[in-house]
């Protein structure tokens, strides 16, 4: 699985993973994954409100038989582009478009967070 190498070397807060599929792209958005064998205490992972991002991506999407959906079925999973059966589906959105949407939404959410005190 290509996403396991990314998760193993995680240095960010959210990861967009694009894999070529049937002339398009299969997508998953994951949180960092920390294996117990690598860290004694897992750092808490802040779950983001991906609802606005899913709405934006679904609005841009041209594949009417699949949808962007929030997903927590796996340890690090945040969202995926899936068909009605829940299988990864082929999106025609280019990775740089999806990454740009993810980046804008992440920056927007960070800007609305209260400033840390301490």
C-alpha cells in the first residue's frame, strides 16, 4: 500500500494520497499514523472538520457515480473518494487541484482557531 510509506514518514498534519486509477485518480486523505512500536505515547491527532472540504470537492467532481466522503474506517483515514459500495473510485480531478483545496481549507481552519496561550 503506497500510503503506509507516507504514514511511516509523516511530518505533517494531513496527507493527500493520489494513486492513478482507470485514467483518473484514487484519493484518500489521511491523518498521520504513529505505530506503538515507534512511539511509547501516541501524540493526540486533532481531527479537522472536513465537511466544507468534502462539499467543495464534490462540487468540483465530474464523476457522478462516486463521492468525496469523510471516512474513519481505518486508523489514519480522514476522507476518501469512493463509489456507492465504499470502494476507492476514479476521480478526474488532478492532484494539484485537490491539494490546493485541501491547503486552502486547512489554512482557513487554522486562521479561525483561537490563539494558543501559555
